[in-house]
C-alpha cells in the first residue's frame, strides 16, 4: 500500500513529529529506531497487531510535549501517507474487470488502514471493486518479508495464475521472487513492461 498505491513522506512525518516533542529532545529522535521496519519498536508491534491503536498513541504521546493531544498525533501520523491517485484506483478496477485476481498485501497498521480504506469506497465503488483479497499485517499478525505472509497470499491466488508483485522494498521483492513471482518496484515499471 504505502510506497506503491500511496506515496510515503517519511522525512516530512519525522519533521512534523519532532515539532510535537520537547525542544531539548527533538534532535534525539532516530527515525531508524522509531520506524524500525521489522525491528524493535512499538510501531513494528503496532503493524503486527500486537498492540492496539490506543497503546500506539500512548507510546507516541510519551515522546511528545504534555500539551499535545492524541488527535494532533494521529493527524501527524496520517500525514505520512498521500491520498491514493485516481489513476491507480482505475488501473486496479480495470485489472479486475479483465479477469485478473488483484490482492493488496501490506505491512500497515489500523490507523493508516482506516485512513486509506475509504479512498476506495466512493462514487458507488467499494473496496471489492478494487481488490479480490486484502492481506494486512496488523490483521494477520504476520509481516513482510517473512515467508508466512506470502504463503497466505498463495492460498488465495488460483494455482495456475502467474503472480505479478509490486513492492517498493527490495527485501520484500526478493521474498516474492523466491515464490516465483514476477516483481516490480512501482506501478510505472509495471505499466511500462505491459503497456498498460
């Protein structure tokens, strides 16, 4: 989802989050420690569904000034993701209409999903118009690039259907390639390869 369907602004998020912190602690915030994909951080636990949204907000709040509200934190956290462009949504619908199985596989969390999901539900369209299956780390308690989350996708895809996998992270693409999937870094690369 992030980095493929929705652009991610990590540096912008980090700068906006620093503004919520006590001034003397702003320089000590390490993006690698806070965001730590697959690492030791409360956000990793949040994306695995091991802690609730309330608990994640508590962790965020512990890093912030006392006058900062949970809603301010939520808005800054959501600002990391850009809206999904209409052209990308239209491509997903077209692929489904052409008979392809379209799945969403994402390391994500409840707050980000609650922000993104409504973008697929508008003008009479539903999430089902865009995806046959949705696999989210916080619901499955599984995380890319670990093998079990890819195994879940394989259960849903017809056995004889080749899989094209788009992911902005090289480590995730490598895991897909180990399943025999054809991988692309972004939708533009896919569109160029298949003249979409």
